[in-house]
């Protein structure tokens, strides 16, 4: 017996604006600097498929540990998450060509943090190891007498003991879930009298979460497509798991689970760094008639 699977895509899917801009910067660099060594500082985006594509084009990744290898006129692309100011200084000293692909929304958060750093404590909400927050914290601490801390979750918010704070400014990682942001900010409001809260979650993040939730009543199973080291992809997957709809996190079509063919309707959602080509390949395979 053969049965056609019905595929319903999330209304918000594929690259977000910031990721698309970063990838296009890399592709333009390959075209414009054919005789130069081209590097990205850290992983350009959190998606293995795209990173493999860039590798085939001889676009390699570097980090703080191997900056010594850079030579004058090499090309270095700054990832969408940004980098701390000391990294930019080192790159300038090396005489490399810098292509800054920092997401405009991350830049806006950075400017917001810098602006208020002279007036009180800057509190960043999110993953302390995420390059976006490392970048923003670097710019804040680059200011004289500025203070900046990162609170990752509600438990850390509960445990936080204010010191001499008279004013504090709360800024969220752009990819954090809105529920997490509200929970942490509400806890901190009870601890810090003069806390100014900025909702700096990227609209694309909230839109993807809402578009995913719209699928729950329409499908029997959910596929979340994206890099397993992508913060926003993992948060999408966690939301899908909370729905109780059978959900699977895959990076590409090769990871399609066998049991997915037992469902009649399947929803597909993706992280902000997932290329359209990967989603298209998955849908093409699922659209083929399968023996079940």
C-alpha cells in the first residue's frame, strides 16, 4: 500500500535576514577576492550544511587561537553574532581585509548596552558561551568603569544577589525564547529597584516560535531542521517537544528517521540558519510515494 504524505511548512522558514546577509557576504568575498585567503571568524553560522559548502569554496574558519597565521591582505569575515572589540583591533593590526557581517539587530543591542553602561549595571540574558553575548559584553567592558554580567536562566536569576546596584539595564540575547525572557526579567524586577528592561529579542525568533505553534493542531509529527549547535534551532525543538506532538531534530535529509513515514501529515520548521536547499531536499524525499 502506498500513501502520499502531506507536508505543511511553517510560515516562517529558512534563513533569517542576518544569516542571509552573512552568507551573501562570504559568497561575495569568494567572487571579489579570488586570489586571497578567505576566513570567517568562528563559524559563520550554526549550520553544518552551509559550513561544508563554504569549505568547498576554500572559505575556512579561524578563532582567537590561530590569529597568528593571518597575513596582510587576507580576508576575514565577521560572523552574524559579532566579535568583541579586542578581536577587531587585532585584525586591524594584522592588516587584513575585514568584512563585518554582524547582524544589524546584534549591532543595535551592542549600541544599547554601550549607551547605558555609563549609567548602571548591564545585565545580559542568555547563554554565556554564545558569541553574540561574548561580543556585546566585550564592548561594554571596553568602557571605563562599566560593569556587565550574564544571567543564563531563571535559576541564576533567583540566586543573583544585587550588590550596590542603583540602576540596571536588562538586554536579552536576540534568540532567547520570549517565555524565558519574561520569567527572568520578572524575577530580577523583584531584586533590583531601578531595573530598565529592553525587549531585544529578534522578531524573527518570536515569529518562528509562533509559526511553529500554529502547526501543532494541523500535523501528526514535526520535523525541526537546523544545526544541532544552533541556539534558536534547539529552542524550536524544545517548544515542539513541549507540544507532545512527536518531534524530531535533524540537520539534513540524511537524518530523516524511518518512523517519520508512518505519519500522514508532517510539519516542517527550521532554525534561522537553515538553508532553503536543505528544506527543499527534505520535502522532496517526503513527497515521494513510500511503502508503509
